[in-house]
C-alpha cells in the first residue's frame, strides 16, 4: 500500500516520502480501516520538525497522519462495536499514528461512527479539534451556567468549541474580526467582541473558564479577566509539570516540564487561577458523544482545501504557511 513516511526529523524540510509498505493486519481489539480522507493539522508539521519529541518520542521511519476517516474493512478478534463497512473516524492513538496511508490498523477505543450527514471531507475536520475541546472541558470540570471565554474563537477551534460549549449549558463569549460576527453568533455565541475596537481586558471580568487559542502575551491578559479559582486551558502556551504528570511522562521529563512551565504556573498563582496545557489524546467514547451532539445540531466544519494523497507535501505546506479559512484535508479517493 502507499503511505506518506517521515524518514528523519527536519526543522527546515517538512516533506514526507511516498513509499510502498505492507498493508497492516488488525490485532486484537483493532480494525483495519481503508482510509477515505485524513485531516492535515499543524501537529503533523510539529511532529516532522521534531517539536513534540519530548511528549511523544516517535521513532523514524514513521507513517505520518493523526486524524482519519475511513471504512472498516477487516475486524480483529474481540471487536463487537464495529462491523465491516462501517464509516468511522478518529484521532489515532499517540503511539500508533499513520493516517496518511491507504490503510491503517486502529484500536477500536479510538474510533466512533461518522454521522451520516457529514461528507468524508467534512468528517476529517472533526476528531482532533472536537476531542481537544471535550478534553479541555474535562480539565476545566466545566459546569452548566458558567461563563467561557474563547480567545480568537472565529477560527476552526471556535467553530467547534462554541456549539459544544452551548450543548454543555455554558455562556460563551469570544472575540475576533467583525467580518465573522454573524457566522459566530449563528453558532450560539452569547457575546461577540470586535478585537480591533473592543479590548476584552477592559470589558470582561469574573469569567469562570478560558480556552486560550492564542498563547503569547494573550495568555496573561486572559488570566486577568478570570474569576478567582477559574480554570484556563491553553492550546498554545507551554506544557507544565501537571501536564507531564497527567501524560505519565518519565520522572526526568516531569522535572523538565515543571521548570519549563513554571512561568505560567507563577502567572496563574498571581491571578489566583488554575492553568492547564493540553495535548489531545484519542478517545472514541468522547468522539461518539461529539458525533451525537453534532447530529442533533447538524454542525459542519468548514473545509478550506482538499488535496489528493500524492500532494501530501503541498497540504502540509498549506497548513504551515497558508492562512486557512477552514480545514485542510487529504483525499485517498480517486
């Protein structure tokens, strides 16, 4: 089968090699998935550059790709929740990625059934982002009736986070470019701030939860608008000791991340809030919950560009350098 392989980590050259490799066989509690589409994410480029080695030390050569949509072609022993022909999607387990290939063997615990109303391309835009949000809500212990601020919520993360937050009964505030206002309000946002004319640090206070999608200097600004004891989950700042412990990283890495993330822990102490960093893990059960919520609301992720599989490097380049207005997807069809 054809696969896109990373042969060596490289900070400057993000190109993968298209190679022929044997088709995998599903083991116990696995299914063989014939890949239809795969989501292309900043994470794929980060892996190629070696930027997540401290969290997941991938050995090369490595078949790349974290997010898969496909049809179940073969079932391993002990699998009862899926049948041959089921259309499934998932964020692949951290230690067994490989969505950029014609086939992938996947642990069933990582998969959910794709809602019928989604196309294969649309489905590729769901797992990684939606699971990030669900796991962020878990870390926050998000409760109905509380307030959530999503920084820069007009992009792909916000498009998923807003409806999922509303389904949880949260009051949702976000900021962004005014041109996106109507679209974001249609998703259910309770308050929209134009980032060019409205400074959220002067308007907002006593916010219970913050989903930080921006990082940089914005992380501390967002802490300043929070209620004492509030919970922030950052997708863009720095891992800390609590993150390393949660990920069961070796003790020496826990010590290292405690040092690396100390700045953010101290910042959180200064404002009397809790700081969490997230690196999304596979979870089929959570993804099924997302699929059920999405089916009720018929939420569709926005797709920017669909590339044929042989143009995988162009897709990675688009994610690294292009200003996307939605998801970049690889298609294995055709």
